[in-house]
């Protein structure tokens, strides 16, 4: 059993790695998964690779930001609720603060071309990280004909359907197929004492909080239509409950609601903020802090009102997923004892690998035959796979090269 000083030291080391992860996580959810492997499995062994894949599979079938939920799930396993909350705040606040500041100082976005030039080499580095993640996870997950078939099918579905809802549907179908094929007949009727570690009061608290904000927001939205902060809370919270598939699904939904339907901001402001978000590390969902702050600005609120809007945006959209993952992870070990659920994980992970491969191809095509970018991408992959060079050094090198040249 670990002594208290060892536990504290382990948690501080974990927080340090969370900070590194936060400031080097370019490239979206697929690259984030590769970095989670690097920071929390291969380098430090806070959890096993199998545990990470299980948490990632769980996050894929829950609404909300998959990267955030996976990271918070890891933190809960290492240090329970307190460390999970600290990790969540470290992960979302830096990018959210930058995006809120960008909305408050909207004129600064005229300088976004300079940001793009400085961060020019981040894209091939992010692609190298994605390739590393696909390679590592593929070796672990694609170990049967069924898993290979599901991965290839998810790649094909991504290119053929080109619809955001292909993600939750493919994940559901993949889990169902692997569960049906891989679950032995003698185990299908296995009875497990589920939820044995669940405190009924906690269940009420979690589910109550999940519904309370949406209910209050809807009521106040009807009775006080001029209360923009409450309307924004309801908008963001509702989207946080309904969005599956991460930022690539959230952004078009937000554009439709905030720009085309409710006219909280114009298309130019929305797209300028999204362009800036792509140049920053961290969760794509932090883009909501920009939307909240700029919406408040456009309706005449002052600086503190805009700061409130930024806070409402990033907390509102993340809260449902955070509540769900903190509710489920504590009894996940019990839940996965059910044969059908346990055997569905291999299909879910195979589909996730397929999505990483598809994302890699979709990001690679616009780059064309730029031999410099292809070389940087390959060098990044080789460094991560065959050396102990950490991602922060590679990312910082890319930023330095962009600044100097």
C-alpha cells in the first residue's frame, strides 16, 4: 500500500503531465488520444493501455467531449474526485481564457495571419502525432478479422457518408457486432451484481444536476427572454447533452443555432474565432467560451459580462459530459463484468482506430505533395515511436521554426 507522501508525489507528477498535455495537444481528438498514450501510459504508467482504451471506448458512447472525458476518467482512477476536478480545470481553462480574451478584443483577430504563419508547421507535426496514435492503437486493437473489418468499414463510412452522425452510429454498430460475435453463449446469461459500489444518494445528485440546469434554463428562457446569460446557459448545456462525436459535430451545430437561427453573432465572427481555435492546443469545446463572450459583447454587455459569457460557454457545454463520466467511471469495473458490454469494447475501439485513420487521411489530403511538410510529419512519427523525445519538445521546435522562418 502506498504511503501518503508517495501518493501526493504521484498526484503532483500527474498534474505536471496534465499541464504538458494541455499545452501540446494540437490536432484534435485523434491526436489527443495518441498523447494520452504517451503521457499517461508509456512514459509514466499511471494506467494500463487496456484501461485507457476502455475509458476511450466509454467516452465515445457518451455525449460530450471525448478527450475531456477520457482525461478526467484517468484522473479519477489516479486520485478520485478531487484530482478529476483539478484536471478538468487545468485542461479547459487556458484555451478558454485565450478564446474569451479574443472575443473581448475582437480587433486582435485581424492579426490571425501572423498566428497562422508562426504555427505553420504545427499541422504536419499534429499529423505525425495522429499517425503515431493510429500505429500504436492499431497494433493493440486490430488483432482479429472482425476488428480489422470494423476499422476498414468505419474509414469507408467516413468518406462515403460524410455526415457527423456517422460517428455515434458506427460506434454503436461496431459495439453491437463485436458483442454479438465475441460473447460466448455460456456467458450471455451470466448474472452480475451490478452497481454494488454505487451510493443511491450520489445517483440522485448526479442525475438531478444533469437535468436541473436544462430545466431552469428552459423555464427562465420562457419567462425572461431578455436574460441572455440564462439563455446561453440553456443553449450550451443542451448542446452538451446532445452532441456525440466531439468538436467536429459541435461546430456545425453551433453555427446553425448561434449564427443562422438566433443571430447571436455573424458568420465572419464565428469563422474567425474557429480559425484561431484551430491554432491553439487544448479541447475544441473551449471554442464555446469565444461564442459566449462574443454573444454577450454583441448584445451590449461590458467586459465582465463578456467574461461571464465565456465562463458560461465552456462550463455549460462541458458539464453534462463531465457529470456523466464521473458518475459512470466509479462503477465501470462492475459494469464491464457484463459479458455483452465487455465484448462490445473491442468493436468500439476498432471503429475508433478507423476514425483516426480516416482523420489522418482527411487532414493529409489538403497538404498535397508538400515534401517539407511530409518530411516534418514523418520525422515527428519517427521521433515519437523510436526515441524518448517528448511531444512538447517537438511542438515547441515547430513553433520556433515557424517564428524564425
